[in-house]
C-alpha cells in the first residue's frame, strides 16, 4: 500500500484520523487462506483528502499499473522520499541551529532518521555523477536525473553504486549511516532544480502516461465495480467511514 501511494502521499506525516480501505486477492489452499495476494484497489484518506488507486491491465500484452479514479497514473517522476519507512528529523529551512557546529545556518536538505544500515533508494531514474567520501558529507551519492533535476544522498554508512552508473527509480544506492558531519544515523536528502537547491516536498511533478482513450470504457467499468465493493466496507475510525 505504501509503495502504491509512494508518489502521492508523504507517509512521514500520517496522522490520527487518516484511514484506508483495500481490496486485495486472498490465496487459498484446500479452502484455507495461506497468504495475501496483490492489491486490486485502495482508498487512502490523508489530511482530509481521499486518494484512490485502481490496478488496471488493459490486455495481456501490456503491464498493469495503478491509476486514480480519473485514469491518471499514480507514478510520478520522483518518489516522495529516499527511504521506505522512517521519520523526518529536520526539514529544508533557510535558518536552523546546527547540532554539531552550534550555530545558525541554512539547512538546504531534508533529514530522514532511520536505523543504521537501512537501504537508501534513488527517488528517480538517472546517472550517478558522484559517489565518494568527503569530510562533511561523509559517504554520499549524487544523481543527475535530467537537465533540470539533480539529487544527493549524504552520510551513508556505505555506497552501493559507482560514478557513471545508470540508476532506476527505487533502486538501492546505499545504506543509512552517520559518516561526515552527523550526530546520528540518517540520510540528508538534497534536491536541485535548475541548479538551485529547493524543498522537494513542495515540488509538483508530472504523472506518467494515463489510461489510453481506447481503454477508458473498460477501465471505467472496472472502477465502478471496485467502488461498489469499497462502499460496502467500513473503516474502524471515529468518523464511522
């Protein structure tokens, strides 16, 4: 579920009152359930906004993926974060009291605290332009995604990629550590747009290709069927959703 909505929801800001519904395949052996299968559709309410996901495979020659109710792909150019599960310990700001240097300075990155050794993933496709160690950054990897965007991942315990290597979105590029100027295990995620460092959590990225016009009727029928099942589910929260 977290992977499906990884491009849409900041899972480090989940709060009380958020809720979700899921329709998924259940596998059986001799009438007994053995394990859960793939998610077919889902609703996730976060900060008062409901996000939808419907798995759709138009035919056996095309790979299926998840779309929202309007047929727009949930995939985007960049993932929300370089770790699957963690917490934000420090946000992008122009003024922060540095815990090591003991002075006020800009923090042009987003820190994600996590246990040492946690895999760090590339937030988008690209090419590694730096993979090395420096005194302040520690072990780090820098990736150029296109002429507009570049990302950097600092303080790794070790790196898993080399300079010049082509990287896919979600690929493990290193592991959380505290090398360089760091007080504890975390990854400092830095994001450049047109050569200027910006806050990635405030950026809006285009989605991938939507459902083709020739498949819309088929897709809409599938969505209506899923919505009927979804409406029959109850969510165990105070709002009685």
